[in-house]
């Protein structure tokens, strides 16, 4: 009986522990293809030179990481929009 109580208590404590802040969402872990764009447009918008450079920098970092393949079309991507949790 004591063993059953301890088992139930440990299961309840495990479920009540909050999720760690540094854990990545499953979508980021399962995705293979990513699309990168700025808030005001994508890499093909020539009127956004600073945003275009930021897009290229992010794409270069993702390419170097070898975690995701970059797509040129939004509908081909697993990752198109991700907002980190606000503190």
C-alpha cells in the first residue's frame, strides 16, 4: 500500500512541475524546411536593404547550422512563423 502511495505521489509531482523555459517547441524540433522573411517583406523586396541583409544573415546561420533547409517559397516550409514566448 505504501509503495502504491509513493508511486502515485511521484507521478503527481512529475506532472505538476512547470515546463522548462529553455525547451524548444516540438514544431522546431520536427521541422526540416524553413522560410525566412522580415516583417515588411521577403528577400526579393529591393526596397528593404537592411531587412534583406538580416534575412540573408539568418539564412546563412541556418545553413551553417545544418538543421534546416531554406526554401524560397513560403508554402514549402515547415517553419514560416515562430514567436518566442514573451517573459
